[in-house]
């Protein structure tokens, strides 16, 4: 169960965000374009991220090796103002339509990258106390069925451990094999470190498919802490892949709960200060809450994205 260190993702994601912002600025041209087969994509290159050699490298070495590219492919012919004026009305409308799609895709990608960075590194607690692992049976037609949950204290384990899953009624619902370790970041990093929660496997799960007596299990991992009012605060969840048709899934996945080096709220305040010249409202209106006492936060993403676009247009 190896992975790309969290610190390398802080650097690659911040460079990614800057490149997307620059690309968005370049799209503010006088007339709409129409590029045949155009798509925008992100390319990340960090050697072989799942190998043990990458895992053992220092943060500085990983940072030097990470390359982030924002690129487009497709045949392009620049549509200038004189050319555009000589096009038929239908052709002008056609270019405006597809240029809107392309710009929207870039802006959406930039929004999602900023939102991901904001949630992953922005306001994380410096004292996460536990992770809640909930195992579900995936259902493509209806709501996923809960198989069982377990709360694991965030403390380093001596290798892989087992914990019992309990269903809603508190009955045994299977066993979870997991590991927890703490990774300490290098001096000068945005992170103090990160808890690495490894979900190795599960066994003896209850069947939720009445036809073949099996399940399609996956797990959600949620970091929790408690505020001064003794109310649980949840961080956005991580999720494993779905293991098809089995009661003994082998996930072998690692999730990192980052611990910021700066005080809680530092990045949010910095983002707000930097955005004051282009928007009047708080950034909290554009991104879902960093944490919440409710695991299932309702969020109007469409409205939030429109606010993001308005801010870009003003900028």
C-alpha cells in the first residue's frame, strides 16, 4: 500500500491551479474560437508514484520530480475579428456556442482544482481524533445499503490490525483489516504531517444481494474531532473503489488526513484577503464547508459555480 506523499500534492496542485488560472485569462479573446476536437486535460508526472522507491524518497526529491502540464489537443485555426465579421450569422453563432462549452470546461476544471486544494489543505484540524469507516453495498439503482461501521482512534498501529464492523442495530457485520501511521513533513512544508489510514481488506461481510447472496462493498473514511460544545465535526470523506460481487473485498488503499503546519483557518483567511479586489462576498459562498456537524452537507454547486464565473468575469 504505497502512495504519492501528501507534500508533493500540495506543490503539484498549487502549480496546477496557477496554470489553469493563466489559461482562463488567455481565453478572454475578442471573438469566439472553434477548435476541431479540442479538449483540455491535466497531466501529472511523478515517476512511478505507486512504487516503494517513490515512497522512500524525501519531500524535496519528490517536489523536483513532479511535473504538471495543462494541455490541449486538436487542430486550431485562430479566428480573428476580421475573419469573424465575414462569417455568416449561423457560423458566428456556432462558434460562440462551442467556445462557451470550451471556456466553461476550463473554468469548471479550475473551480474543482481550487475547491479540492481548499478542502484538502485549507482548514484541516490540527487534532483529528478518529476516523469513521463505513462499509456500504454499492447499488446503481437505489441508495447504497450500509453494511457496517467502526470508529478507529487516530493512533499509529503496529502493522495491520483488525476491528469489528457493527450494523445499525449494533450487531456484528464483518471485520475490517486496517493500518494507521503518521508521516512527518519536512521543515518548511505547508503540512506538519499526515495520518495515513490504510484500508487493507474486509471479511465476513453481510450479503445485501438477495439473488447471488453477495455484495459490492466499498468504504467511506471520515475524519472526526469534537468542538468545545462536544459536537462532532466531520471532514469531507474519502472513498475506496467498489469491489464487485464479494463478501471479502481486498482494497489495499491508503488515505491521508493532512495536518496543517499553520493555525486553523490560515489558508481561508489568506484566500479571502487575496480575493477582496475582485469580489465583495466571502469565499465561503463558493466552496462547500470545510467541515460540518452533518456528514451529508447539502450544497448548491450550480449556484456556487455561477458565483465563481462572475468573479472571473470581474477579474
